[in-house]
C-alpha cells in the first residue's frame, strides 16, 4: 500500500521502511509506540512472577547439604498453582535466567512430581 499511487491512507505513507537483519531496530516495535509499552509492561510482570516463584521455593523448600534450597515439582505445583496457572512457564523463564535448575526440558503435572527444582 505504501507504493500504491491510489492509496489515500497517509498513515501508511508515514511509516518507516522495513528493517533488515543486523539493524538494531530489527524485530522491535517503533520507539514510543503502544506496542513497545505493552512489551515493557509484560516483561516487568513476568519478572515479578519469577521473583515471586523464587520466594515460594525459598519458603517451601528445604536447604540441602550444598546450601541450596530445593523443592519437588509436585510440592511447588500444589503451592504455586493457587497463585498462578503459569507455573511451568515461569519455571522455564527462571531457568533461562539462571535462577533455578531442574532436569529435563519440560515438567508435567503428575509425571514429573518427583523432579527436584533447586534455587540457585
């Protein structure tokens, strides 16, 4: 539509062109846009949920011989599911940031209840 001479939509004509890989703005919303603000808000919200998950692990877990607090997935699931239904997603995010450790790529309720989650 940007190149269409019959288009009367000024909003399209004012948009910047496509960015390419290697460009620092590639894959990012325009600065100051509502999309950028929603992304920042979501990032902040997930960060708070990760912090809350770590606090719950600390409060419900047991200190091991290595000094790290550990809890089983089943126990954590039963405790945390009353707070949020995104237990596994938040656990994966916490592991990505190096805050927790557990074996396996995904945890499933019932099947992985005995998997130990360690707070790093």
